[in-house]
C-alpha cells in the first residue's frame, strides 16, 4: 500500500492560486503529473478522491518538539510529534533550535541529533538569546551552510530567553544583511515579570494568574515596538503567535503603510478563549497555559477575520506539549507551569472547520494559510506548498462531508490531555501522503523513524525582493549630506 | 511573423504564484507548454527572452472606450483604445456598459455594436442608473445570458448617473442573489454638487475648482457608506478608482474586520498629484480633470504602499480619453470639462517603474496586481492572468534593462495629449502576444479590427465562496425569533 | 420652607473648573454669594451640606415631553416629566420642538402651549423635517426671535422625519449662517428600513428584531457621513444619543483632526445593554426599545471610557416615556413599538454611580458632563451650569454616602415601568433647588405648574469662535482662482 | 508704577471657563476682586484694558534654565530666562531638576541655589536617572517635603539620562504610590543611538543627520510603550514635547479608551518644520537641533488640530537656549550639537497667533492651554491659572489688534539667535503683572532678581481622582484567585 507510485483520481485539486478537478500522479516521492484522466498501470496504488479535496500537506511554521523548557522537556519528540502531525494532515513543520549556552552551533548540533528519528520533512528556525561576535558569525554559518533562514528573538521570558532592544536592533541588522527573516515573540518581558509579581502578591497563584499577569496590552506593546524597530532597520519581520487584537492591529497598521510584516496566529488563539484558565480544576486550567496567553473571547473572532482577508497570513500551532504531571509543577505558582499547548495534529481540521466551514474563506485560501504561504515565506515553494508537477509528494485528501472529533483518547501526541478535547467539526483528512508514501489512511498511521528529511531553507525570500532598491531610493531621498561652506553666516 | 506557433525561449516566466526560468510554447491561441528546454520545428516563431520577464498580458479592469459622456464621446474607441493597450502590454480590458435610458438591454446592444472592431479580448461591467422591476429582471439576463458579472453604482454625478442609498441597497441585494460583484464610484454626489456651486460662487471656474469642489473627505464618506451598506447586505464590494488615503483607509478598516472589499487604485492616482490642476495654462490643467480628482501629493505614495501589501488589490486606469478640443468645452466652467484621463497604454510601464523598480513589490506581485487578481476577481482565471498550459496566449515580454518614455507624440491613443507626458522609467514591454499572435514587436503594432473576442465573465467569483455558510451562521447566531408567551407578565 | 432666601452651609461646592468648601447664599432665585462662612439672618432657610456636594442642577440636553410620536403621545408632559427631573436633581432640560406639517412656527406655538405647565426652566431645540424657502426663513425667526439655537436633522425614520443628504447640506449651511448648532440623529434610514423588512421576512417580529434591524454599523455610517458633511460645510456638529463604539470612534477621529464635533451619549446607552430585548416577556423587552438601539455589552463601557476623557462631552437621556399599554402597540410587529425609554429622573444618579463611584471621573468632571458643558454648548453659561455669584439658583445637594434605588413604584414619571428598575447605587440627590426654591427635600417634591421659565438660547456659542477666521484662512490657502491667459499653449 | 495696588479697567477678563467684561483689582500680590465697575482711590495704578484681553499669565510647564547639558550650560539662567518669560507674558514656569550623580537631594539643592535669582514664580519637576532604594526614598521626600509632584523619565539619551523599561515600571509604581505624575521624554534611545551611528557611517554629520537619525517612528514607539506601561501600572502619564503625529495618535488612542494621558506639544513643534535643518549654513541649521527633532511639515498642523480639540492639553516650550558658539561644538558631528531651542518668551505670542488668530480655538481655550490646564495638572489651580478673587496676581493684558515681531535683536534671552527669527503676527502682550507688580509695560522690563517665589506643587492632582476606586473595581472584576480543590479531576 505504501507503494512509490500513487494515482489520486477524480478529486478537486487545490492550490493556493487555483482549484480544478484533476488526477494527481506520484512517483518516487514527487508529483509527476496533475491533469484530468491520467491512466496508469497495475503497479500503481489508486486512491479515489471523487468529491474530496486533494491539497498540499500542511506545513506548521511553529513547533517545539523535544524542547527542554522550564525545567522539563516536551512530551512530543521528533517522532511522536511528527506522527501526530501526519495523522492530522501536516507533512512538514519548522521547529525552533534553541542555542546551547548561547552557542548556535551547539544548538544546531543538538537539534540535528534530536531530529534523527524524524518521520516527515522538517526545517529549522534558530533562536538568538545573546549577542557577541561569535553569535554574529554563527548566524552567517547557519544561513550560508546550515539551511536556516529565520532567527527568532524573545522579547519576553526575562532572565531566560529575553533580549533587549539593543540586541534586537543588532539582530535585525544581521538578519537583513543575510537575507534571513527576523521573528519575534512579542511581549514586554519586564512588564510581564512585574505582572507576575503583582499576581503573587495578590494571592493569585493559579492559572488565571498567568493570563492576568500578561494582558494583551503587553503583547500589543512589544508587537508595536518590534514592528517599528524593523521598519527603522528596514528588514522584514515575522510576528509569531499573534494572540490578540492589540497585536493584530499593529500588524495591520504597518501593512497599510507598506511595511513587510507577517503575522502568524496559532490555532489555539484562533479557536479558544481564556475562560478555561478560570476552571476550578487546576489541571484543566493549567493545560491552557501558554504564552502569550489565550485571550478573552472576542480576540479569537477578530483574529479569524484578519486571517480571512490576508491581514494575517498563515497559521501555526506553537505545539509544545506537556502532560498533566509536568503541568502540575506549577500547582502552587502559575509561573512554574510549563508554557505550551498541543495543536500539530489538530491544526488542519480546526482551521478547516473554523475558517472554511464557517464560510469565512475559500478552499484555495485554506491551502494558502495552512501550507503555501508558509512555503513561500520560508522560501521552499513550489517544492512544498503546492500540488504541481515537480513538487514533493506531500499531499492530503480531505473529505468535506466527513467529520472529525478531537480527544486525548484518540490523538497521537504523547500528551495525556488535549486543549481541544471534545471538539467536533466537519471535514476530515482521510489520507496523508508524505514524501510520496501513504502514511495515514483508514485512521491508521504507517510511519518510520528516520524517514523524514531535513529541508534546508534558503535565504532571501520574496519579502527581500526590492529591499536594496527601496533602500537606495530612501538614501537618495534624504538630500543629505548637505554641502556646507566652512564659514557660517550666522 | 504572426504565425500561430510561437516559442518564447529562456525568459523568466512569471505567474502571480511563482516565477522560474522556462520556455513557453504557444499554438492556436493557447499556451500549450511551460517548461525548460522545449524543442520545436522550423514552422515555429522563436522569440528569445533571455534576461527578460515573460508574463501574462495586462488586464485593465476599468476603461471607457467609445463612451458618450458629458456631451461628447471619448477619443478612443474599441479599436484605437485597444491598439494602444496592446502597445503597452495590456491584452484584455473590461469596459463599462452604460444603459440607454436606463435600459440594460439597449445598453448592452449598443456596446456589442461598438465593440465589433475590437482587436483584443474584452469583457463588460454594467452600470445601474435607475431601479425598477425591468432593471432587476434585466440584471438577471445580463448575468445568466450575457456574460456580465459586475454592476457599477455611481454615488456621484448628481442629476445624471447618480443613485441614492435606497437603490444602492436594492442593487446590492440583487447582485448578491446573482453572484455578481457590486462596484461603486464612491463620492458623495450631493456634496460634490454643493461644492461645485460654492466654487463658482467664489469665482473659481478653472480646473483647480474641480479638485476643490470634491475633496477627499467626500470620497472617504461615500466609500465608508458603500462598504457599510455592503456589509449590511453581506455582499462583496469592489471600489473603483480609489484615489485618496481617506478611501483607502476605509477599505483597510473593513478588511481588517473580515469584510470582502476590493480596492482598485488607478495609475493616474498612483503616480500623479493635483499640482497640475493649478497650472496656469488651461488646457494643461484641464487634461488632468477626472473624478474622483487626482489628489494632493502624499495620497499617491500612500496608495502605492497599500497596494504593495495587498490592502489594495489591482490597478486599473479609468482610461477615458478626451482631446484638447473636448477639454476646452469647460474653458469657462470646470463643470463642463469632460472628466477623464488616459492610461490604458501606460499602465503596465508605470506600475513596473513605480512599484517594482522602486523596490516596493516583487515581479510576482506585479503580475498579480496587473493581471492575475483581475482575472480572479472577474472569474476567468486561469484562462486569463496566467502563463500556464491551457491558458489563453496573452503574453508580454518585458525587458527590465530597457526603458520607456511616454509622449503624446508617440503614443497610440487618438488623444492629442497625455497626462504622463515626458515620464521615463526602466522596464519596457518589447513584445505583446494577444490571442496567440504577436501584435507588438520592435515598436510596431500589428492589429486587426474584429480580431478581439468578447469574454463572458461568469458569476460567483471566489469572493462569494462561503457566503451562504456565513449567512447561515449569522442567522443561527441571532437567537431570534425569541419564543414569547402570549400573556405578558409586566 | 420654600423661602426665597437660602443658605447652604459647609458643603463642597463644585463647579466644572474647581471645587472648594464654601457656603452658598441664594436670594430671589439667584446665587448671591459663594464663599466660606457666610452669616445670615433668621429669615433665611439654612441647609447643612457638610460632607456633601453642592453642585449645579443637572441640565438634560435631550428630552421629549408631551411628544406625539408613532401614533401615540409620551406619558410625561412638561409637568410630570419636569417633576421627575427635579426629584432626580435635574433643574433644566432642552426639549425638541417638532414642526407641524413642516411648519416651524406652528411647531413652536404648539410647544409653547404644551410647556405652559412647566415647573422648571427649559429650552428648545427644533427639528427640521423638510426644506423650502419658508423653512429657511422660519429658521432665521426661530434663532433671532424665538430663542432657538440648535436644529436637529433625522437621518432615520424613513417616510416620517427622515431627511436626505441634500437637505442636510442645506440645513448645515443655514445653521452656520445663523450661528445655530446642527444636530443629527445618526442612523442610515434607508438601511434601517431594509433591515426591518428583512427581520419581518425572517419571522422576527419581536423586540429583538428592533436591535437586529438597525445594527451599530448603520449608526457608525450615518455619524461618519454627518461629520464629514459638516466638515465640508465647516460648521460645528452635535451628534445626539451616541449609542455605539462605531459612532463614538467617528467622533473621536474627527476631533483628532481638529473638527468641532460634540458627542452626546445618553444614560440608557451608558449603563444598559441589549440583552433585555431578548427577554422572553414581550413587555419587558419592549420597554427597552429606543433608537438607535441599546447595544450589546461592551459598547456601554467604551462609551463610558470616551466620556471620561472628553472624547464625548455631555450626557443626555432622550427621555421619551411610554407605558406598557403603548408599548403593546407593537405586540405583533416591533416596528410599531413606540420608541423611547425613560431617564430624566435617573440620569444624575446613574452618572454619579457609573462614572464617579467607579473611579472613572472626578466630581468636577461630573458637573461638567451633567450640567456645565450643556450650558456652554447651548450658550447660557454661567447663568446655568455653575455655582457662581450671579448664576440662577439651580442647585443640588448630593450626599455621596447615601444611596439610591430605582423603581417604577417610587419614580415620579407617569410611566408604569422603568428601564433601570431595581438598580441601586451610591450617591443621592437629597435636595434640589430650582429657580431659588427648594423643590425636592426629604424625598418630597414641592412643585408648582407654571413656575418654570422658558430660557432663550442665544446663537453663536463657543464652537463658532474663530469660524470666520478659519474660513478666511482656508480660502486664502486655495491659491485660487488661478489667473490664466486666454490663449492656451497646449 | 509698580505699586502694590492695581486696577485693570474695562478689559475682557478671560478664564478658561468663561470670559466677561470686568475690572480686576489687585492688592499685595493677590487678585482681590473681579467685577464690573470697581471704584478705587488715588493710590491705585489704573490700567485701561478696554478692547483688550485680561488673562492669567502664562505658565510654561517645560523649561531648562541654567541647565548643564552636553558639556555646556544653557545661556539662560533663572534670571535671564524668567525675564524673557515675563516680557512674553509668561509669569510662571516649571523647570526640570536633574539629579547630581543620581542623587535627587543633591540635584534639588543645586537647583535651589540656581533659582535664588528668580524674578518670577517657578516650580520644579525632577528627573529620575537611576534606580535604587535611595532614589525611591528620596522621591518620597521630594513629594512630601520639597514640593515636587512630577518625575520625568528619559527613554532616550543612551549612556546619559536614559532608563530602561524595568526602571520605568519601578518609577511608575512609585509615582502612583505618591500621587506624583510620571512624565516621559519618549524616544527609543537604543534606536536613536543606532540611527546616529548609521548617519555618521553614511557621512551625514551635519544637523540634518540629527533629524534623520531619530525619525518620528521612534517617538511613536516610545510614546506607545510608555502609555501602555502606565496603563499596566494604572497611573496617569504626562508625555512631554509631543513632536509628531505618531506620538499624538498614540495619546489620542489611549484617551479614547479612557486612559489618563496628558500630551504636551511645545511651541517649536507647533509652528516650525524640519526644513531648517537642511539649511546650507551650519549655524542656522544647528539652531534648530532639539530632541525629539522638529518634524517635517504636516506634523505641525496635525498637532495644532489635536490641541484645538483637547486631544493634547497644554503647550510648553522646552526652552533650553544655547548660543552659536555652543551650537558650534557640533560643527563636525551633529551628535555634539547641544540640543535645545528657545521659546519661553515667544510661546504666548505664537500660540495666540497660530491658534486663536487662525480661528482654531477660542480665547478661553487659549487661557486653558497656556495657563489653566498647567495649573490644574500641577495642582496649583486656582492659585495660578485663573483671574479669580484670591488668585495670585499673575496677569497679562493682551491687545488683539497690536502685533508682535520676533528677533534675536530685541528678545530678552541671552542667546544670540532665535528659532522664530522674523516671525510676525497679531496679538501683543502689552502688560505683564507678576506677583502683583507690573513687570512689563511699554516694552520695558522691570524685574528684580530674587523676587520670584518657589511654588510647592502638591501631589494627587485631579488625574488621581478615583484611581483607588477604579483599582478596587478592577481587582473585584478579576474573579481571582479561583478557589480550587486540592485533588484534581484530570
Ligand atoms: Zn513564543
Ligand atoms: Zn513557540
Ligand atoms: Zn468613476
Ligand atoms: Zn470610470
Ligand atoms: Zn433620536
Ligand atoms: Zn430624541
Ligand atoms: Zn526631553
Ligand atoms: Zn526638556
């Protein structure tokens, strides 16, 4: 069944730019042909997709597998997390390499090791947590040799990952010089720290304290700051996990003025609200602790709306799964609850249900926000993110008339809970093909550790197009330096 | 030379979703293949496009050829206007049918006649200038039989084309029911009328009075009104000729909230400013009279910025060419100056220079805003707007290292002036292929009256995707009607 | 007890610009002295205000007493409505004269008659419901002879009071020429009409249909339109009953750009939300029907916030009381429910509780938004709206440590219901002095029909200050008309 | 002539809340009576103010006299600067005490010494430039004993005065606890530093580099940040020298949402633009160097508009005068040009001309923005900022029909240049009375060193009104801590 030759017949093939009824023929891991009425021999596995959508596999731009964080490590490693992803129709993800004691090289090597067991394709972003000449030099190596084209800066997590404006400016300049995309986790870390102290002083030690200590205004602040500093440096910016109206509106404002800013909502922010954090059961509430926090009802709908019209561009998950035992580390102090929620398996279904079934977007838009724009932004389109001849055979078949239901009992993550527990909806990923092999069919996974490839992400994506010209035009517009005579008349 | 078989070799083939070096093979008016290293026989005309961009021909969404307006008729008819278009790299346009005494049928027939001499493909929008059951019925016929999928409502031109909110609401409802796109010319016509009177009373009878009588605030007002009424009816909206920050910001605001609104800047609004209207030579000033007016410097840059990030989507021209003699009708009263400027020939060059050469957008974006998005919005993609196997062979070859210069002396419009006179820039359309034939090469036009086809535009474009579901969800959310007992407790 | 000489001792005397502990001495209807330690003879009634606030009586800028509307007449006439007002600490109101068959003169005479039984001071606004030379001339008479300095235009109530943009522009111009303030009821009447039809078609005939048929977007639209047209005419604008974020944000935006726009929230909009309209008891729900409708929760808080910082300026009530029998006229069709809620008696208490007790504003701000700014806008400050020597003796004593509770059982309106039923809060008006007489004390009213005076409101309030200069500067800035030679060079 | 008894007859007496024709009688430094037709004896100096405005003397909230900065000291000390102020109708100012090596006490003592020669009343703000327990304790002493009620935090001047977010949060909390007003100089200092380096690298070493190195986006950023952090701490904020649309719009946005933020434009920002910085004469250009920089044309008008409607509240000067020799310190490097412009003498005239003569505001507004609101914000109203019986006799007589002209030749500052050189306008301060003495009349100054008093500014101004209640309401709204059982169900 996991033959290297597959024909998908009769489905509606959807790319971000167009949909049409056609057959898709796959061989040796690649899409060979996309056209009506393809005829093949007996050695070909034929999948009937009549009445269904044949789409590029999802690409999750934001995950944390095998992530050591807050004194523990996420439940899902590169095998279990990816297996879950495949079961949910996601065929590639980009994970965040965390430097080891500030060393990018050591961090990269650690993640190379962790990812050996990969069962689907993946790429890496890299976090920058300190600044010196070594880091600066390592950034070059990462971009020019290691396949990294994006660097993330944490404006929060004071005392741990957080960097200040000084480093942010240096980092942005370096990114620009390398054609690498600057990313930010945007919350004001100093204020969050203050907010946390305040909550503890008020005796608010439970999960609701997490939300209260870092309100949306602090996300809006940091987003505004990062955007304006990126504008000042004139380099594109990618804002990860946009969780609030406050942050979204800053992105919208920048885009209206022509600035190249990408906003990534995550599925938890799109479909959940913060009422769970007030649940009287600690573990139920703790499950929903992530940063920036899931916001009050209203933010979710506003993010959906912005996503529907391209104000925000692509959907991630920030998949960072901890189980109940780990979450219980913060039983007496919300500051010790490991931050993170699941989503890598659920994203494709929830986005379909929330955005397409609700009538907010078209199916082509769905492909764009779950796959194509991610491939374009990280510069691997149309190898990924498309159903085109020549593209990698990462494909899903989604049945719009079938339905899904989410539960920790049936999910493939190793976590014992699921923040989307009990959620049902229309649209079901019935088949996932990754790298040309059928890995998910009839609710069964067939995945092999080590079968996933590391995908190098080249620098200078489309956002960098024209930056040199724009800069030259800007400089020419300054009418400076003014030529001045030595002797002053005043 | 205008063989039916053409091979374009070695160029960078650009679609809105991707660009790559490839050959393009054309036969019988269609693109047959797009791939590297196509080998062909001797009967094929081979064009070397090495170092050049091979792109879909431009589609101009907004023109007025052979338009009877303000007591005169535009200089360019369907032959001369289209010839000019082809010389500038535009291979299709959509013109506005004006009803005859309110009759859509009569209007359509008149435009069928006018367009007999077409030398390139074209489609029609239809204006709605009054409302009754006949008009309502004719709209159905236009959509279902005649290939019209968009209707334009004039919120200005009091006493002539202008309609009121009542009609706008009826029209929007009808459009929605037919899957047709509602379009608006957005200026507050009552206020414009008042402004005109005021200017005359102030003794301001020259072209500067045109700008002063209808400031941007009136465009912003009408744009806001049309958007909110469209939201109220829940139907997509297309705002033609967005000329001001005021209007653009209303569109941006609506899009942030998830509303489906399309904004069309025109090339005159993108690259000119209103200083010309103050020129001391009447005819020079009068040349720039169009409505809404070309705005003060600042609006142009802001519109460019919004266009660069997708806040506005596609570029038109509102090509509506009058010569000096016609413009002179308003020598004593700006209200009698025929409204309109040229652009159909200049659009592709000016957008390239202003947007791509300036570094504001990528080449793929260029294709999107000059061709693909127009094809998608008017529902003929990928027949038009793409360089894909199967698409119509409407193709341009643009040399980014060549340059253009605009002058009435050399342009192909029949008008004796050009609002872009003297403008130079980089990037030159060296070859235009329309319907599979080379019509522009070596600065020579080879066009044949009657060779252009009328392209029917089908209803229910992508903006209508999900509208039914969204509406059903909305109705379900109302919690109404409330069930009430007959006897009241109060 | 209702002596003509009163000394209020030891209270905190509050004006909008300052508060201080002082005594207030009143004689013959006027405030004679405001200073510490006033000593008086035995013939003076002495009120101890120690620990209490002595403030100008409230002025309600928006009421409808004895108003014939929707086939019935409000329960409260000039006597009962004013008596209720006095019991709640309001000592003056401005009512809307409605023309009779378009005649301002006839309307004015009718209201003169109705107001004969007045027991407190009052002024008049005048509605304009049609346009011709007679109306234009009558406006002059009203302003120059009759004491009217504001005219209201209804952008809703299609087929009844509604006017179109044409009339609005004419009206604004006339107002400007007379130094009279233009006011608008801002909802898009055409769209409301459409919305009403739609609700009926959907079978939604109950009070919730009222809210659903005229959503906030229609209030935002009309507010934006009125503001921009007023800007175009360059005359100040007063927006009555600002009920939504949509309208408020338009006012804020205009003010940021320097436009003279006044926004009046009403107490029902500040403290209620639309959930009542979904009440399963018809009469309970119908009680809350007013236009624009009371909005969803969230609008109330946003209006409070805007009021707290001066984005909105003063609070009205739109008091327009109908009893249950009248409300029942719409039992089968919400369109027939007489529009209107009470508030004239409750305003002062609810604003205190909602704005001062909540910590949003200071006591001086309270005086400003309930009294002083109304007096300034309608040009009778410091005769009204101040506790200054020489001002009319319209005074309240409010005990911040006492409390109030609202109920139809105890209120003084003739209506049998109260939209604020059951509401309690801190702060109680213990004494009301109107025209120098104690009319409310120890929860007892002492009012005399006919004791109220008609207060003429003079034109050219402070908002008109500088309008001529600004206009002259604007005209000078036009650089028009351009001087042009007869012979053109083109 | 400088008798202690003065009668000002027949003028229009203007307070922020009201204007009326009245006489003003002054004795022993205080205003004794304000009413029509005051009759006095022969020992009283009588000034005829018929046809003129009698107004509270200006209060400049933002000055730097005898300020040691950037290696030099301002030209104007407490005597010459105040003399200039009095000649221009300003009778009080509030200067910034700069700590000495971080010590508030030492700083205060230094300024006590400097101000010994004062010839008019003055108060102090205090800058906070580092943070530790000593500083925190000194803040208490300053507020409780020394008469300081405002503390300023510099977000720019990296390596010198600049503080980071951490300190800002601590400072805001301390201010809140003391009832003291937090003030910010809002520019992103890290980015400014980066911008300066960039300009030098580009070879732009002249004054234009000053503007280019710190664009408006950096002022907008810091303003947004300070506002949101103040919101997070829930304490009022005062933004000094609002120079740009970017900053103003952040203030407007905050105020719309109910936040207590005060915005202070300065006269240079209101009436100048940055074109001077491109002047080919170094000293001419250098004269205009201040921070944040004077902005491009357009910002000035927008700030005026916002000021006219109360979006911004009061006007300062940031008077910080350096002469040509001092400015020449930066001949080779704009970073060494001492930052600062004059204004203390010109403010009253320029605000009159720009705001009143232009028709943008009324005369009462003029009093409010030049005097009353400053007195209210710094909590000394109505002692200052009013023409009321009991107020200090700080009074000006302004003749609206006279005119002024500004020149370094005639001004009273010790600086050899004037950024407003050559500016003329209508409205002239003909008489200044300070502390009950006529100090400016017939273009002559009569001032005595040491005659000025230090005015203690008490904490808890009106902006603090209700803060405790609001905070209590906020805490009550949190529904936290959630009561949780020990044993979790998950
Ligand atoms: Zn993060
Ligand atoms: Zn993350
Ligand atoms: Zn038009
Ligand atoms: Zn047109
Ligand atoms: Zn109304
Ligand atoms: Zn009303
Ligand atoms: Zn400063
Ligand atoms: Zn300063």
